[in-house]
C-alpha cells in the first residue's frame, strides 16, 4: 500500500519522512538485481557452474562459452530486464527520483550479489536495461553504440566501455539531465569492473568476439 505522503498530488515529504521508503526501494531493487540469472540458467540446463567456466563471470558473454546460445540470450535478457523492471516498478509506484534509486540498487545487486558472496558480473546488460527504462531513446542509442563498435572492432569489452561512457551523454541529449549523474556513476563502475579488459586492450591482447579464450569477458 502506497503511503499518503507518496500519493499523487500529496505534498513533497521531507527527507526524514521519505528516507525509509527510499531505503526500502533501494533494498528491494538490490535483491532483484542480485539474482544471478547466468548461474541459475546454466545449472537448470545442466551446463555446470558458470563460475568454473571461461572467465568465471556470471554474465551472458561467459554463458555463451558453454556453447548454448539460447542460454546466453536468456541471461542477457534477464540481466537487462532486472534493471529495467526495477526502474519501471519504482516509477509506477513512487515516481522520480525513486526510479533512479531502484536502477542504482539493481545495478549494484548485479555487481555485488549477496547470494554469491558479493562477487557478481560486470554490469553491462543491467546498465543498458536500466538506461532503456529510464529513457528509452538514450537506452536505444547506447545499445546501438555497442552494436556499431562491435561490428567495427569485434571486441565486446571495447564496445561495452564506449557504450557505457556514451550513455550519460545520451541521457542529457534526450531530455533526462536529472539522470546524468546516475549514468556517470554506473559508467564509472562498469569501467572499474573492466579493469583487466582495459589492460589487455592497451596491450593489444584482448580477444575478439568469437575467439576461443577463457580470459576476456565484457558481461
């Protein structure tokens, strides 16, 4: 049940009154984001523990290394969907800025899932799903940036890094400047999680998409 202070048309609550609801939205979104769909799907399909395969990452890129493309696609959709769903539910119930808070919670849940000892994925799919729900033109532009970079250079991590860096710019250009700081924070976290990939990119040793490698991963 939505409290009176958060009903449409109600006076804006003070920070002290809104804080418990902000914490609640964040925690619920975090728990949703913490669901390790890559691990769940690979285990349900009898593909083994994804953490023992390839790079050990729980994202769609590493799931693809099992050779099961439908499993990788399902992981991609579910990882992006949990960011989008968290944003959309928070927006429908409480509006702004709770939708941004939910996006942050879901993203951090994917990176640091409580169920896996806070060792999660790199956040690209969840980031893009969050952007799509916050501002779909900006999200589509970020996805298109990933696709263009992937087509040109065939390096998944490079595509992810460029798309993440461009997303805050797209948020501003497509009329959601209030979410730019969230976009910047998430982009920085994506870059931090890709530190090993960045080192390989600088060294010229980052594998291309489709290459047989257990080390690189952009998911």
